[in-house]
């Protein structure tokens, strides 16, 4: 079946060029839409990852605070050690920050030293 097309060759070429231009523009719009969807998806994934990280950090902080409270409660319930008495402050008594003196070990005499 033959269709009567009264357009000139120039009109047909212009229509074909318009069709190609419309297809190209539609393809560009589709690529742009897909790119925007991908970017939105990536942002959603990043936000979800950050939210999970924040939730885990919050749980760790809550556990640390709970342990700290338990430790403080335990320390408060234990009897306090008596503080040092400062009744006499002679030079022979030790100050609070002094380290205890080490005792020197006596070396046993070797058998060779008796021979001299």
C-alpha cells in the first residue's frame, strides 16, 4: 500500500532531523533521570550507614556510662581505707609519695674467696 506523502524532500529531512533530535533529547533526559536516581540511592545508603554508625556509637556510649555508674556505685559501697596519720612529722617518717626502699639481697660468698 502506497501512502501519498505530499511533503518535499527538504520537509522529510527536517522531520527526520526533528525526530532524531527528540530521541537524543529523550535519551539524555533518561540518562539524567537514572543518574539522579543513582545519586539519591547512594545518598540514602550513606545516610543509612551513618545512622547505623551513630546508633552503634550511642550504644557503646550508653554501655560505657553504665559501666562507669556501676564502678562508681561499687566504689561508693566499699569501705574506705583509712588515710595516713600525720601525728609526728619527723624526718625518719616517710612522706605519702615516697616509694618503699628496696632491701638488698646478700650475695653468698663463693668458695674461691676463702682460698686467699
